[in-house]
């Protein structure tokens, strides 16, 4: 892995997972990975070279993705940056006064350690960090 951060994936909230996957599969020719269930969402990852697009569909309306769709509708939900050391990145966030959603890393899609930074700390963009 490179020493500098890079984009790991872009999370896109969708109402209809099958329709969203069809565009990437049928028009762009991508092969979707097997769906995963994480944080009340069904996630389908689509590899785009070094980064992925993650399509996020809520399992129920009272999940983070369900609430996002109710407030904002379908669209970009978050950007995930891959960092060399997640614990060090979170410590730097805390030291700089950034508001964290996850004070400590947790397990996300693909079994990767992740943590979210609150959008009020990052110019309105929900950011996820992973290793």
C-alpha cells in the first residue's frame, strides 16, 4: 500500500439495489461482488481499479442508510479514504478537534477496520477512514 492516503471507495445510497447494480453491470461492464449485510444495509461493491463504488441499500427505514434516503434521497452517501494507520489517523483527528462518529475503529464491509468522521467537521462530507 502507498504511504499516502487514497480513495478506497465512494458509498452511494440507493432505493433499488437491483436497478442500480444493473447500470454498473450492463452498461459499464463491471462485475459486482457478492452482497454483504453491514450496519443495516445491503452493500454491493463494484471494483473501479484501485477504488470501488459501494451501492448501499437499507434493510429497513430506521437504519443509517434508510434515514439518509428519507432525508436526502438517493446519491453519494460518503467517501472512504484508505490510510496507512487508522489508529494514528483517528488520534490526529482527535488532537485537531475533529468530531468523530466512531471514536474507535469498528468492522465494516469486507471485514475491514473503519471509522467515520462527522460531516460537520469535514465541510459537509461524511468521510470514512479505513486501512
